[in-house]
C-alpha cells in the first residue's frame, strides 16, 4: 500500500514582484520518503522549497497562489500562524548557519528555548539525542561549550540539522545542504538523510543540483525547468526511463 501523502502541492505559483518564478506546480510528497527536486540553476527549485513552509513570503514583494496541504490542511490558510508552520516544517539551508555566539549545545536547543523551555535537564537530554541522531555526538561531546562556529563545515551542517530536529518537525526541508561541503562531509550528510528516513521515519524534501545525490538518497524525484514541473515519478524511473524528452536530456547531461 502506498504511503499517505504528507504534503500535497496543488497548482502552486509564486512571484517576486512581477517576475513569476513558479507556474502551476502540483505533486504529492509522501510520508516517510525522501523527495528530491532537481533542475538547472534558476528553474525555481529553491523558490518551490521555500513555499513549502511559508519562507517565500518573508521576501519583500513575494507572493504565492495555490495550496500546500499539510495532512489535508492548507498551510496558507488565513487562521494559521506562519511561525507554527515553520516549526512543523523545518528547513536546513545551503550554507551552514550555526549561531556563532552560541555554544554547540545551545545551538541545538535554540528553538526549544525560544519556545519557552527552561528545564536544563530536558535541554541537555534533547541536545544529546539530536546530536546522536545526526551522528555528531561522539565528535563533539567534549566540546559542547565551544562555539558552534568552531566546528568544520560538515559538522556545522549536521549541527544545523540537529537544531532543526530538536523542535520535532513533521517534515524536513533541505535546500542544497551539501553544496558548500567536501565529498567526505557530503557522504556523511547523505548517510544521515537515509538514516533519518529509515530509522526515524522522517519525511524529507531535498533540493539538489547533484543528480547522483538525488539518485542515491531519493525515493521520488521532481524535475523542474523554467518554473514548471516537467516530470515527477519514482527516482529510478526519472533516471532510468523518463517519460519526457526534456527530462531525458537533463539527466543524461545534454543540457543544464
């Protein structure tokens, strides 16, 4: 039986002022799966993922039409608080962005503290659990009081993922999380994505310019071009037997 749809993107369009960045995009994101969004630079991948947790509207003059349904409820409903949506649908960015004036431990629990949690024992437990979940605990357990910015780039990115996990989001969005990392750090992030899905049943959406990465980690893949969704299918189909000629040309490296 097919998994439940966790996020359903329905006829989604987006603009920056008068410039249209997305046009009528629709596809389902299934619970407990990794969904990759691929396509050439400027095709709307990052705009799309930022629309999935209402971060797009933080940009001046940015507008959205259409629906993004989270468990059947439109996240753009007027009675919903965008901050609550962003807690339920977490985001990890392209460039690792730990809070430089906070320790490793305080970086992880920053969202909980912002939400009013003050119990030191609970915060310590969450920090340890989340650092273990991102396979970082053994590397930093003796450096918890050091600045988060003192870690290597790959460690910083895993720290940011731990920070996102600490508030227990239902969906985790990753916008090119490996583009600033070396191959070894990239491999660790990919292993982490697979373990978050397999061991913790996370629903993950990853934007990537690296087609091999999409092939390695994603169950399903969406191919974007010029703001439109060209094809969406199981990853093995997108890369092995795409239905659209444009998809075939992109995944075989004929353009992009």
